[in-house]
């Protein structure tokens, strides 16, 4: 499938294959959005360049054996204040790789070391 154009007279794609492809594309778009937001959050929070923020995320991903999209999602939902207990547990695993000032548990909370 993969967005390959149909050839006249060729086999028609099955509806379930198209649904799967659409679901995968939606997930990829959400992951890309989260990664971009997480890079921006790290840049703003720690005064990093975008390249440094990306390398920080890569290091966290590799050191914790966690997919980079998961690292990004956890940072974003923690920042948004929508993190669940599993996300906070993941964040605790990542904190050792973050710059010294750490990461706030939610925006505007007392746990935010910078506020």
C-alpha cells in the first residue's frame, strides 16, 4: 500500500489495509508533533539550541531504552499537566539525563524548581 498509486486494472486495495495505513499515518503525525514540541520545551526550559535539545532527547531515549516518541510524549503531557501515573514514572527514569535543574511535574506547581 504505502500511498502507491493504483494502476488501471490493477488490484484494488482492501478497506482494512487502507484503514491501517491511515491509522499509521495519524500516529506518525502525532509523534512528529510531540517530538517537535518536546524539542521546543527542552530548548526553552534549559536554554538549549534545537540541536542540543534533540541530542538530549536521543540520549534519554538510548539510556532508558525508550522510543524517542515516548520520551517526547511524556515530556509534553507532563508539561501540559495531563500526565498519568505511568507517565510520571517514566519521567522519573528520564530525570537523571536532564540538565541539573530537572523537569517540573506540571506547569505552575510547587514541584517546578524554576518557578
